C-alpha cells in the first residue's frame, strides 16, 4: 500500500486553479489532483508547476493516505501505459512491484503523475470554471463538447451520441 510521508504542495498559477475549483465545487484538492492527472494523461498533456504567484494548494498527507489505493492505481496504470512500448517486462515491474516509501520507483511514478496532473489542471479548469449553474443539462452538454474538442474525438458528433442514447 502506498503511504505518503509528506503533503503534496502545488504552487503558482496551477495552485490558483486548484483552489478556484475547490471553492466552486467544494471538492477536496486530492480529488482534483486525481481528476487532473487522468485528464492530463488522456490528453497527453504534461506540465510543471510555476512560481509566478505566491499561491499554494496543500494536499494533506492524511487525505492522500486515505485515498492511497485509488492514487496508487492511477500511478500504476499511467506508469504502465507510459513505459509499455519501450520494454514490457520492465514496464510491468516498474508499475506494479511494491516499492518502499523512499524507493526511486515510487518517486518516478509520483513525478510522472504530477506532470500529468499539472497539465490536466488546465484542461479541468477550462472545462469547469465557467459553468453556468442555472441549466444543469446544458452545463453537462457544454462540458462534453469542450472535452470532445480537447481530445479531438471526431468519429461521431455530440448530437449523434445523444440521439443514440435516447
């Protein structure tokens, strides 16, 4: 089981986006971190933190540890997907072998996920920060359309997908 010895601290403009989404949706920062990492990975968008502002978002060690099973699963899947083309056996070992608290494999998996989470926060922020609460159905449609734009899904239009579901 993954354990966290320290908090994860996000700084700069990325932290401002984390805090804005936390305030709008009343979500835990850890949940935003996990969603951002997945979105960054799906859209192949990595980024780094900046220090352009003094803003800070703190993901507490206790909250990280309470969600460690989910976070570890995300770390493993993304590490496996990232490394699988270069060497299958090594990718499996890197992703799934148990690693101690300060083991380089654990650090690599976390840093990889962090890079995707920093890229994904921009996507998540753009998708959710300007949501109009008056009409929830239109909000969901807008979010789906924005996600389709980000991921370049062109095989079916949103209208075709919605008509299939009806």
